[in-house]
């Protein structure tokens, strides 16, 4: 039996112990899967991935990365275990250059590997390479998102989690970012994606999970959910999946 890349077992989490936002979530993500988390505003999607990443308190339950229980490992320690998290905001250092951002992220690696790893990321993201000396704060939204993902890939993560990477981006840039994620996933990186752009997310995902009020209410193949008007109406707030939005 294949061991999941990541699991949560009866996970309850939130900012206050007596007010859980995530309530008993059992989530299993297969190795190499691209899973998208959907649901209405306030469903607990971002809280769930932040709890997995170690930036929101876990009240009960467990988080497993492969066979390793990482529930109570600090956020920075989970990076060393192979879990990378790209938050929606504050995911780069705006006053530092692109190269300095990558150097800072590479500090977790042995010194002998840092230059080689940064060079390989410049090959994957040539637009960053041509602007490597520019302050990150001067980049476009799409370029910032690519830098944030590049920083996350420094550690060669087993699992990459992204919280609404398309927020505030134009449709053209969203397509570019999602194409990049698809390529990363094709290289074998398991991806968990919280996303407000339902149509675009389902188009690249292999499976989708829908959260409502902190609990999983439905899950299935992304291709199936993309064309399911009942699911869209009940859980995404629209009768047409392609028009669905979730702030």
C-alpha cells in the first residue's frame, strides 16, 4: 500500500483553543498528486494549510509527512522535513534583490550546494535570472509569485503548499503561474493548492476537496467537479463552476 505524501488525522486547528476553525479534518494526499482545496469564504481552507505548515496552532489530531509525524514540529523545522509553504502575502522580502531572496532561502542548505541550487532555479525561472539584481518589491505580481515559488523550491520539497497564488493577478498571469505549478508537479512534487479561481484550479488539479465550516464535505476527481453544477451550487455559491469565485 502506498504511503500518502501527506495526511491529517482528525485535525482541529484555529487561533483560539475554544474556537476551532478546522474541525476534525481527515485529509490524504497521494505522492505526486496536485490537490486543490475549495470552499466558500470562511470555510477554513487557509487555516487548514497554515496549520499543516505550522503557522496556526493545532489543537488536536496529527499531521503526517510520509510516515513522519510533524504535528508539533515548528514551522522552520518542517522545511527541513521537506514541506514548503508559500503564503498568500509576505512571501518575499521586498527590500532585498531577487538574488538576495534566493540566497536567504538557500541558507538552510549546506554551503557547497547553495550556488548550484540557485543556478538551477534561474534556469527554471529565466525571467528572474535577467532581473536578479532588482529589488523584489519592484517586480510585477506574477514575478513576485514566481520568486516566492522559487524560494520554496530551494529545499527540493516533497510537498509544496500554496495559499491562493492567483490572488490579484490578471487572467494571463494566472495562466502562467498555473502552468508553472503544473510543470513542478510533473517533476514529482506533490502540491496542495488553496485557490479562489475555481475554474483554473480544477483545470490543473488531479483531485479536489471541498471544505465547508471547517470540515470536508465533498471530494473527487477535479475533472468531475469542474462539470458538476450541483456541487458548484451547494458549495461554491454558483450554478456555473466556471464562474465560481471564493474570496
